[in-house]
C-alpha cells in the first residue's frame, strides 16, 4: 500500500510520517524473512528491521499514538480558532461601544453649543432692546385736561364724562336747557313748584330733584347735587333714558 493511502497521513507532522513509514518498512521486512526457515533467516530479518529503522533515523511509533497526537493537534487548532473568534468579537464590540460613546459626546457638545448660542443671542437682543429704550425718550404723559371754572368749562367737562359713558348730548342742547332752568347758577333752587311743595325741590344748573339725581348719578362724578358737572351728567343721563337726549328737551322735564 502506498504511504499516502494511510488515513490522516496528509495531516501528520514530518516526524509522524517518518515513523509511519518506518513501521511499514519494518513490517515488510519481517514478512520477507519469515518465508526463509532457520535461525539465520530470523537473525537476518531482525537485522534488516533494525537497519531500516536506523536508515530513517526514527523509532517505530504505534498507530494509536499517531491518531491521538493528530486529535490533540486538531483540538488545539479548534481552540485557537475559537479564542481568535472570541477576541475578534470582543474587539468589534469594544469599537462599537467607543464609536457610540464618541457620537453621544459629540451630540451633547452640539446641544450645549446650540443652547449657549441661543442664550447669547437672547442676551444680545435684550441688551439691544434696553439700549434702544434708553436712547428713546419716554413718551410724555398726556397733561391732565383743565377746564375753566365757569359755565363753558362745566359743560365741556360734562361732555367728556358723558362721551366715556356713552351718554348722548351736545353743547348747545345742554347750554339751552341750563339757561332756561337756572340761568347758569349752579346753586339755584326752586322753592315754589310742585316738587318743592312735596318737599323735594329742584336744584342746580338743570334743576334735578334728589331722587332723580341719586338714581341717574354718573360714576366718577361728585355726589353733591349742586356740583355743576355732577348735576349736568345726571340730568343728561336721565334725559337720554326718557327722551333720547337732552337735545330733545325743550321745556320742563
């Protein structure tokens, strides 16, 4: 049988191959000399076997030992391969973790930079707004309107109050009725008409009785019935309800 026909022969080391060849050669020699009878033949066979072993410079090795050595080598190679794969896997995992950590740190830095930029921009705008406010003079408060302390001033002030409260009336309508009722005297009082007889005389510029004044009093004006503005606005408020406006009043009302 050729030496390459031995199972597993190609995976043997050089020493194992030589040992196997020695075993085969020794076996062949023993077979040849066993065919020659006599002690000389046996001696010749032993001499040939020893000579063959010396020529290849090895000791005969049992086949079972060779198989065991091959299995051991295969196990070692498999173990090394497993260790190599595990090491490669561990290195890949470590690289992935490092890359993930680096990406997270980069994202955190980007967010921090964006927040700092937004904060700086907000502060810049606030500073700019404050600078503009400081540079721009404050709008002057409107001066409080002053009215003359006479019939003209009382009517004009009453008209401004009525405009805020939505009470209709005109300067001419108010003036005309004041002249007819009191001749422009804020302290005028009627002591002879039916109201006076009933104990509630008409008073002030537009001759209003106390119950009417209290009912139609305009908020923000005095509660003194003789106060010119309070008297005019209460009378106009009453006339607006009864006649649509003081402008429509042309006689006692």
